[in-house]
């Protein structure tokens, strides 16, 4: 019995999907794992991996080949995020933002010129993107955002600030959501290019989580945006929230990868660590922890797989994606915490990946809609009553 595929989920995957999964797995083993603890400790993103990940087709991988993308299905996309997050949530975050939050809106809501200009370069990792929705005072409730775009003779003038933006300081293009009128129905998306006067993106330091990931503030002071940088084909909160569906789906798989990393570490450790003359794996309390971990991981894999199949069939709902993101991230955090107990004092050491994953998952639990917000999205779906407000 393979130690991490208890339910033989591999038997559900096509040979192409398995091959893509294995390419991502090998990339993480060879390029990410040897350096990631050091990056985490120093608080830097390994930028030397950005182009190699593009060469392997990891960015925007479900988008069509005519824009330089791989044209894969959603199961393959999920398997890639699973393997990337097995390495580190920061690596998966980079790919999620580039793919789901930057390439997806340009592809879905952009002009043909915008697609030709940005998608092939973003797919190769030659250009980097970020996504600005959250503001210092508006996180879970983006409909009350205060960043504004006013019409000018030549386009738009942007004023406001975005907060907690992954990749912000290194991005060549920021997809920024701003109000053009009084309420959330006037929200529009803008492509703000690096170097635009009035735009700055200072990095947020002193994080205890997602340390191998760049997180920034975006500041706009009378920032002039040409008309051709408006995403013309969407208006209202539906624009940014539709991008979140793509990223939240990827996170549901990514969380499984993180859980596999901490579970397999704990399993291996429990078999070699001797106390009271026996491997700690021989104690019933340890076996119960391991049994609970692999059961929850297996259930999460099936959930992600099924939601992926629905997505490929064009039948998935946002609430189903919320269920997968909510369940799988909470599952991964619980698995990491149990794994840490199995490692004893070694559980807090950077010699093992467990605490790094655990700390990362505290961000993953909060971003892309907090655990509570996804609870309320599911609650609204089953009761028909919105409890947000
Ligand atoms: P509500 O009135 O429900 O909806 C407004 C309009 O949006 C539509 N809509 C959606 N469309 C597509 N997909 C979804 N998931 C959608 N949810 C809602 C809705 O149909 C409506 O459209 P229309 O045409 O009728 O106007 O909006 P609300 O203001 O009540 O808010 C609902 C709520 C709370 C669920 C929403 O605001 C929400 O999801 N809040 C959480 C915010 C969030 O997730 N932020 C994430 C920021 S990005 C990020 O974290 C990146 S981390 C990246 C990384 O490093 O990986
Ligand atoms: P708040 O919305 O202030 O929530 C605080 C608490 O209140 C939470 O527990 C929440 O669940 C609870 N709460 C709020 N409303 C309700 C309610 N109605 N009912 C019950 N409980 C409620 N954003 C981007 O736009 N782009 C990015 O690239 C990005 N990257 C990120 C990277 C990192 C490392 C982190 C940590 C965040 C990132 N975010 C990004 C921001 C993220 O999406 C927000 O942090 C998240 O949406 C929550 O917003 P908030 O932090 O303002 O918390």
C-alpha cells in the first residue's frame, strides 16, 4: 500500500495527469526542497524558480495554447498546485496569483491586445503579476472598498491603497480593482504597470507566515492609467470574485499537498523514533493520530477531485469551491498540528518542514476568503439566508 495514496486515487487519474503530477513533484523535490527552509528563514522568495516554473507550463495552465499556455484540464491544474504546495505554500501562492488572479482576468475580461501583450510573457514567467483587491480597512468585505478610479481626458486616475498583496513589489503588472462610482456595481479592473508615476509597492516585512513569499502594499496617488489598461468586459464585484473561484479551487488541492508533506514526515519519524524501547509508531495513540490524518487527507483528495470534475464539466458552483477550500485548508492545518506533536521537540525545528507548513497555513486559512467567510457562503447556500451583513 503506497503510504500516501490510501484510496488508490491514482487509479482515477489519466496517464497524462499522472505524468504532469510527476513533473511537478520532481521539480519540487529537485529545485524547491533543497532551498526552501533557507528562503523561509531569510524571508525571501526564490526568484530563480520563476522562469523554470514557466518553462514547465505551470502558469495559467488551463488557458489555451494560442496564448502560450498549456491548455490542461482542471485536474492537472489541481495536481500541479498540490505538488507546489507540498514544497511550500509560498511557491503555490506565486503560481496561484500569476495564473488565477492575473492571467485568468486578462484572458476572461481583457481585450485581444491585452491578452497578446501579457499572457505569453506571464505564462513563461518573463513577466510577473499581482492582484489587488484587499484594502487596509476592507478585507472580507471588498464591496465597501474605497480605492477609486476617476475618468480623465486620457483614461483614469487611481487613488487609494491595497494591502497584503502577494508578489506586489516584484510585479510588472498589477490587476487592481477600484470603484468608478458610488457602489460596488461600479467596480472595474485596471492593469497598472510597474513604473507608472504615482504607483508604489513597498514590501510588508516581519511576517511569521508565508515567509518565502513576497507580500506588499500597493499605493496609488493620482496614478494615471490609460484607457487601454481598463479590463473592459466586466463590472461589479463579480469580476474579482470570479477570479477567486479559480484560485480557491487550486488552494483546495494545494492544501492536500501541504498535508501530505507533514503527514509523511510524521509517519517516517514515528517509525524511526524509539521511546520506551519501541518506535513511537507502535503506540496506539500515535497510530490513532496517523489513521485520522490519512483518513482526512483521503477525504480531502476526493473532494478536490470531484470539484475538479464538476469544474471541467462547467457545472461547479462557487459554494462548492468554498466547501473544498474551507475543508481542505482546515484539514491541512489540523494534520500539521498533529504531525508536530508526533515529532516532539523536533517538530519546532527547521530540520523538518512541519512548523513551516503549519505557519504558512495560518495565512492560507485567512486569504482567498477566511474560513469563517466560506462557512457563511455554504450557510447561505443551504439556508437561502445571507448572514454576512
Ligand atoms: P454579493 O452581493 O454576494 O455578490 C456581489 C456580486 O458578485 C457575484 N458573486 C460571485 N461571482 C463569481 N464568483 C463568486 N464566488 C461570487 N460571489 C458573489 C454575485 O452574484 C453578485 O453579482 P451581481 O452580478 O448580481 O452583482 O457580495 P457581498 O458584498 O455580499 O460579498 C460576498 C462575500 C462576503 C462572499 C465576498 O465579498 C467574499 O468572498 N469575501 C471574501 C474576500 C476575499 O476572498 N478576498 C480575497 C482577496 S485575494 C487573496 O486573498 C489572494 S491570496 C493569493 C495567494 O497568495 O494565493
Ligand atoms: P477581516 O475581514 O478584518 O476579518 C477579521 C476576522 O473577522 C476574520 O476572522 C473573519 O473571518 C472575521 N469576519 C469578517 N467578517 C465576518 C462576518 N461577516 N461574519 C463572521 N466573521 C467575520 N489580498 C489580495 O487582494 N491580494 C493578495 O494577493 C493577497 N495576498 C495575501 C497574502 C497573505 C500572506 C495574506 C495574509 C493575505 C493576503 N490577502 C490578499 C488578503 C486576504 O485576502 C485578506 O486578509 C482576507 O480576505 C481577510 O481580510 P482581513 O485580513 O482584512 O480580515
